[in-house]
C-alpha cells in the first residue's frame, strides 16, 4: 500500500544527494554595487583676507511672488462629445490653494470661452480667492484678453 518505491533504499538509489547550488544565478552581474552619480567635488577655499573692495562669486537672486496667481489653458477637442454636447474643457489652476478647476465648453468660440472663464472665476471668488495675476500659455482673442485685464493682471507666457 502506498507508493511502490517509497523505500529508503530506492530513494537513495534513484535520487542521489546533490549539493545545493545557486543554479546559474551567479552568472548575472551584481546590481547596486557602484553609483552612477558623479562624485561631488568639495568647493575650494578662497583666502579673502587680502581682498578689499573686490567681489568674487556674487550671487543675485530675484524672487517672483506666486501668490494670488491663476493659470489657465484650453484643451484640444475630445474624441467623443459628452451627453450635454461639450467637446472641450477650460482648465484653471489657482496656486495658493492648489485648486484645479475645470469647466466644460461646447465650442471654442469667443463667447463660450468667456462664459467658461467667468464661471471658473465665480467659483474662485465664492471660495474667497481673489486672483491678481493670470498667466496664459496659449493664444487667445483680444476680447478675452480685455476680459482678463478687467479682472486681474494678464501675463502671456
């Protein structure tokens, strides 16, 4: 009863003892041994005791305040029209609150873009945010620029 060759004598005969090996895993190149980043060189020490009136290694910094700033963009046409008939969206990002707002648009006409812009601006003002600067990264009509200038300072990038 049981397996016919389940005897110690047969097991030792047909399954000899083998030493444990890594079975080919030693052929790979070892990883994470050396860094590929360049080694940082320490800065040289400069003796400034004899320097009078001369400046070396000046650093000038200009800080741009990003407070009360919004960025907006319009997407390209979506491949499928929504049930409400919208094919585009206007995206607006407010920096201070990290708010990302979107408004659907049925077309990219001047009137529709102004409607979407005013709707997004109304949502920001309802939340207590009053933007002072608007950054655009694309072209827009003169009427849209005038509308933006009336609400906040316009900056085209």
